[in-house]
């Protein structure tokens, strides 16, 4: 029964997505001339999309904090937590580096910027990158409540880990506290279920807005760069994630992709890894069988620092800009892109459009014209959808591998 309900929800989300694209493309050109569409229908659809986004955001902080405290306390062993941390970080780094190399390969193959006629007057300003000491310092909260109010994920993770481990150290009394947070986490998962029932409408609304705004015509001059990013993302998911799942979890890629489909679609339409987090956590627990101990640590961390899609996109876009501005890219410059894009993707926040801002860092570091940002900005929403989807799916792949290596009983 539950399985049937689940399939029908997934079907509804997929239908909402497809109808949204078709409807958006169809009404897009008439919106400016139709008062009914322009003043009533589209604003209403926009409102539905925004409500869906807010409902997702509403879940993040309590869900992550409560489930991470309960998760850390349930792992019970500081060495085990450390081991999970090392495996997770290693896998995140390796998959990200592979993604950039794939992005560069796609950029070399598709040659998306060759022969582009760039209109004059484009401008953009470089983003100052933070000193590394500040980046490290920023991981540690000075006031955990402020971290929660600002939804600063890394600081919340750090505090929750301390808190969860201290619950074990505090013995009987600490157990009461971690049981309480386990209860809060369970309640929050119920809220996730309720919100997910709204997903088909939210997905429809968000994708309709995007399709109507862009239309098919704008895509033509950028077809190659879009194709390079989308095909790169698909290849990365199919080869790298399927390979990891088959090799380390001994499961079929179908089992895996079916299990994380809702998170993938939600990431595509919301363009936010952080916003998708509640659904990502729900999917890996319910559909793949990952334990709370592993998922509550691996996924929030992934939504903050693991961005394979963003890394791949930065590889493609660096080449795109170089080609469009006729700057020859040497092998050394491409190696520089791998290094800076890895760091840039780690520093990219899991919110819409963050990758574009970090692209300035990659371009400046290898001496490419910063004006290239303005070139990419026009279609960034379309690229953001694909890269966010890969970002989220990449987190789930690492999560499943770590879970299986830690002896979690994955579903069949
Ligand atoms: N939107 C992406 C995410 O949330 C980040 C990016 O813009 O690359 O994962």
C-alpha cells in the first residue's frame, strides 16, 4: 500500500514536471500580451512555487540538527564517526575532481564557444575570494543559535556533532536528550512526508515559471554549452555513480536511481541542494535503507560542500569563455582549472545561482576574462537545474557507499 502511494506520488511529480515544461514553453511568448496570464495566472503559479520552496527551507534546520544529534548519538563511537567523516570527505573530493575533468573533456569535445559573436559592453565584477584562514574559522560557530537562525549548515553540523557525542558522554541523562532529539527528527520526517504531497504542484509551478521565462528560442545560440553541461552530467551520473553503486553496494543502478528520483527532480526545479535536503534525506532512508547515523551526517555535509555538477559546469564554462574570447587554454591552465574549480565548488553554497558567482574565481585564477560571466549569466538558470540535480544525486551516491561500507542493511 505504502509502495503504491509512493509510486503514485512519484508519477504525479513527474507529470507535474512534464506538464510544467510544455505549458511554460507554450504560454511564455503570450504572457507579455495577455493581461489574464500576466497579471493573474503566472503570478499565482509563481506564488505556488515560492510557497513550495519556503516549505522545504522551513524543514532544513530542525531536521538537520535533530537528526544529526540523534545520528551522532546512535553511532555511539567517536572512532566510527571519524571513520565515516574521512571516507565521506575522500569520496566527495574524488568524485568532484572526476567531474571537473569530465567537464573539461566535454568542453574540448563540444567546443561550445568557438565562433561565438560576443556582443560588446558586457561587464562583470570579480569576486574577492576569502582568505583560507577565514574559511576555516567560519566552520566553527561562536553562537549556535545564530548559526541556526542564519541556516549556516557547516556550523550547525559542527555544533550538532559536539552535542550528539556529548550526549553519549553524559550517560543516562544524555540518553534522555538524544532520545528527545530522535523524537524531534521522527516528527520532522513526518512533516517532510506532508510537504512532499505538495511537491507535484510545487514542481509544476517552478518549472512552468522557468520554461515560460526562457522559451525555446533563447536556447539556440547556447545549444552547445547547454548540451555539454547536460551530457556531462548524465555521463557522470551513469558512469561514476552507477559504477560506485554496483562496485561498493552490489546493487543495480536502477535500484539506486529509482530510489533517489524525487530528490533529483526536486533539485532540478528548485536549483538548491540545501532546499532539497529534506527530500534527499527522506529518499536515502526510505528507499535505499541508509541509517540515520550515516545519512544525517553525510547528506547535510554534501549539500554544503559536495558539488560535482557545479564543478563539471565550471570546467565546461571555463572552456566556453576561453573559446568565446579566443584565449588559448594551455594544459597547465586546464590543470589550474581542476584545482581552483574543486575549491570553488566546495565553497559554493547550495542555493540557486551560487555556482555562477564562484565561476568568477575560477576565471580570474587562470587569467580568463571575467566578462565571460555575463555571457553565461543569461542561461545560468538552465545550467543550474542540471548541475544542482547532479550535486544532489552525487551526495546520495556517496551516502549509499559509505552506508554500505559501515554495514547498513540497504534495501533490495
Ligand atoms: N544551485 C547549486 C546547488 O544548490 C549551486 C550552484 O549554483 O552551482 O547545488
